[in-house]
């Protein structure tokens, strides 16, 4: 599924495919394949090579993918972020050849093709492609579907210019969609003032967040004040049409937009972020987790700024309790 980008991590590049010998698939197979993959997913990925800004070989990172099916049902499009790579996976059904075909390209310059067919416990995806350096890649991936379709385990073989490379097993879990009740709970919890601490460039920094509820009770007006910096203004609100929680921030020409469209098993909100900071465009993953009514953490992961990976950042927030004498 989404993991085509991990082969890339196995040798700084990943690949997708197109087999010489592939089994035929029916239109109903294609529809079942799309149904098995649509939605938001979080992946547990092992780095098979050192990746500056993200970790060392053997470290595990969080990857994110969101798949949607076109209104006519003929195409599935997935947006993936794995380590320092952004990827787009397009899957469609070739009625003449009776095959499920996929195309995959990444921000690092990889382009690959694939054919997928059903297996006993899930799916097999075979293919060929090239790395951004022009090396030829051949792959065979097996996708085991378990947990009622909510867990996908990827395993397989990968060769680069004829040389076998390690492909670490990946486990992807489907994220639950946040509900209006989830949004209301988060909004009610965030009301008030919070003291944030985080480490940046080797120094501990502090900031203050103030959240004021709107008249509807489904949105917050927020301000962010980092010591010595200009304040930023924002909104944390439930998007009833897209059924996700959207957080936006603005300061001068800078802006940030986070779409919390998934919930992990432990109740954390997760979703993609993009924007402009310090004159540079960036994209990444944000995780918001409430540990109690007076404590939450905001983790900034897999950020890419102008193509360069950025270190993970953890913000720890504690509620500012008003002095009873005030």
C-alpha cells in the first residue's frame, strides 16, 4: 500500500513496480483493493539506512498516508509521507488487460509502476522502477491484511541494480476518523492558558498559548506567544464537511495549517501539516495527545522544509492555573 516509499528508506530510495508475470484481477478485486486501503493510515517504519534529521539505521519512525477514491470509483489516490520523502500513489483498473495498475512518484525524483493481484491473506504487488540516481529496481511486496482490514503488514524482496537489499517489515494501522464529539472534547479541554516548553537548536524555549471558545462551542480563537517573538493568531475548529479538526496559525507572512483527520489507538489526534515559516515552505506530520485535563503534548514529526528534513520537535504543554487570589 502506502509503503512503497520505504524501499527508498532501505537504500535512500524506495520503489514501486511493474511485473513481467502478473495475475489477472477483476473489477471487483480492484474495488476491494481500494476499500482495503482508503482512509488515513499510520505506519511503523524501520530506517534501513542513516537519514540525517530523522534518525540512524535501525531507528523506527512514524509514517503517514491518506488514500481516497475518486467519485466515479475509477481511481484511488494516496498522499504519503515517509521519512524525508513525499509521495503520490495512483491506482486504477486496466479493463483490457484485467490488471490493477499503479504509478508512484516521490519528491526525491523516484518514478515506478506496479501491478497488484490477490493473495491468500491479502495482496501481492510486483514491479520495477528506477531510483533518482537511475538505478533499476525490482520488487515483490506481500501485503497481509488482518485485524478486520485495519492492519496491513508489508514484507517482500527488493533488488537495486540486481543486488538484493533489505526491506524491513512495515506495519500500517488504519486511523479512526475523529467525530464531532471528539472535537468537542478536545476544544473544551484546550480552553484556557497553557505554558509550553520545547528544545530547539540545543536550547530550551518557552511559549504561552491562550485559547478562547467561540459562541458555537466548536471552535477556539488562539494566540501563541513565544518569548521575544511576535505573537501568532490562530483557530482550532471542527470542520463539519470534511469531518476533521483544522488548526490554523498566522503571523505576518507566516502561516500553518494542520488537518487532524485521524485518531491513533491511544486517542492521539494525527494529521498532515503544511505552511510557510521563515520564508520557506514546509510539510510534515503533527500528533496532539492529551495526557490529562491539564497536560498535552504536541509532536512535530517528519517535517520537510524546502526539501530538507528537519529534526523532530516535542512541545510539552501544562495548564496555567490562575492564582485563587486573582
